[in-house]
C-alpha cells in the first residue's frame, strides 16, 4: 500500500510540474504580473534592473505564499501559488536571456519589501 501512495505522489508532482512549465511558457507579463504584484512602473519593456527587482519581488511573494501553506493559514491560495511559480520561472528565463547580473547596490539575498 505504501508503494501505491508513493506512485500517486510522484504522478501528482509530475503533473504539477508540467502545469507550471506550460503556464510559464504562456505567461504574458503585461497581463499576468499586475494581478500578482503591485507594480508601479510600465511592465511592457522593463530595464534590466527593473526585471531584477520583479524577480526579487516574485521570490519574496513565493516565500510568503509557502509560509501560508505550511502554517495552514486561511488566506493560502493554491492557484495564486501556482501563478506565482509560473511568473517567477518566466521572469527568471527573461532575466537569463538578458544576461543581467544583480546590480552592485542590490543585497546578496532576496530583498524584503
């Protein structure tokens, strides 16, 4: 019976990973990002530094969402968590394509807002 549970867990994890990968491919910054984060600047063509800040803010939002999930908080939303992961992966990919390095004034780890 334990083996069956592990198989289901593995299948569920694989399915979720496919969902996140497909969603990150379909991600459109102008449409999806304002629904996830309060962004004060134009998101159509961000500069390298703005893109880095977007990635940091998404990372922070993901950490908050994970904390809510682990604590069983009533405001946890699985759909938001998935959307944040999709956006984060898409923005990381965009950052990698731009070959942007973190700004010299940026902290070493994720920024707290």
